[in-house]
C-alpha cells in the first residue's frame, strides 16, 4: 500500500490516498484489494507473526553481539593471564639462577608458589564471572523466545 498526496500523483488517479492505476508496467494495489487484505484474519496473523519474528531476530542479534563482546573480553583476559604466567616463570628462573644457597632457592619457590595460588584464585573468579555472563545472555535469549526459566 502506497500513500501519497494528490500533488505527488503526477496525473495518475488517486483514490483515498492509494494509487489505483498503473505506472511503468507496475500494477499498484487497488483500494478494494488492499481493504480485503486488511479485513482478512490471516493477514493480521501474518502481520503479527512478522512483528514477533522481527523482535525475536533483534533479540537474538543483540544477544549474539553481547556474547561476542563477552568472548572477546574473556579472550583478552586469558591472553593477559598467559603473559603473566610466562613473566612469573621467567622471574622464578632468574631468582633460581641468582640463588646462592638452598634457602634462597626455597624462598624463590615459595614466592612463586604463593603467586601461582593467587593467580589460580583469580582464574577461578574470572571463570565464574564469565560463566555467569554467558548464562545471563542465554537466559535473555530463551526468555525472548518465550521459554520459562522458573520451575
């Protein structure tokens, strides 16, 4: 359905703001045909379906975009973690090389072990946070699809 004002019709017959003629081989919808489509209950259901489908696609697209952002953030965190572990291992190697006695070497290992346990705790927290983000995005997608998450 194309609505125009009388000035825009350029000499073509316009009835009720809807073209009722042909232009360049393209047949414009006649008013009677358009009104019959609007009165048809299947047309309304199809229009509702299209609106619902559009909303679902938009929700999925937003969720995918958010998930991608989360995955990129997680990837960066893990890359940073790999660099920190490499740096920690290099630092341990330097301290062991410089150690003049067994107690110096034990101290280097203790410091390295303490820092490793801190990093494991940080990794666990990041993994937990990342899992929660993923679950929240998944829950929003499921709810947008009409899936109930409560029992």
